[in-house]
C-alpha cells in the first residue's frame, strides 16, 4: 500500500487541491453548495498556501516500485499525487486569541481513506500549531459526521460547545459541534 507524507502546501498545488475539494464534497462535512464548473481557484486572499498542509502519496519499494517516485518531506513537493489537506489558521485576528489555532478544513481522497492520512494530517497540524506558539487547537465538525468526530476524539479533542440545528443540509437540520484540546507539552 502506498505511503504518504505531509508537507506545506505550495501555490502549484492549486489545481490538485481544487480537484480534491470537488471529489470529496459531501453534506457529511460541507456546508457550502456543491462546487460546479467552472471551479474557483482553491487559493485566494483568505485561503493562502501557507495555511495548509498537504498529504502526498509516496510509492515505496514494497509497492513494486523503485521508491524513487516518492519525495522526502523536506524536498518540498513534486512527489506523488495530493491525497489530502488540512487548513490551520488563527481563529481570529485578535492579539488576545493568538495562542489558539483552528482547523478549518480537512479532506482526504476517497481512494486514500482508511490508511491513516487524516490522522497524520491532524497530528502534523497539532505539531505545526505548537511550533507557531499555540497552546490550544479547536475545530468545528457537523454533528452527523461520526467518522470525523471519532477521529478527533481519539486524538484528544473533546466537545466544548454545540449549536443545535445550525445548518440545513440534505433535507434535515444538522448540529455544529465545537471541539478543542490543549497543546501543552504535558498532554502529548
């Protein structure tokens, strides 16, 4: 099974990330309408490459490949296809809130699900948040997104708030769940 590695996003990832967003759109996690062609650029003034980490597929010798198609994480791209991303940003522009980072998007290609890509992206985002000086990390998840909620809980996130019936998706009302965890070094 191909492995993946996590790296910072590059402007050159725009088309791959747009395609991934189109491929993964679902009312399980999206509150925006289904994207329709012509598709907008993934990156814009509010969604900058430096706010994202991406997972790239890397072939290994065990896959029957020579392993040279993979690129080590320090190489900065040009490896295999992008199979996932996570967006990590400060939740507000307030100075009093700069000790917190918020995950505002996580997607994994259906072809790569079940291989630990989302967990690797989540852990990489927590490491990056710590490196940026954050002591807390938060996110919002739709109440009916059971797989995502289970992943977040397994990584130490707890429910810190709930907005009942916040969205109307797929013909029903859906809760918006606020989750968070500490990033202090004594909590892994």
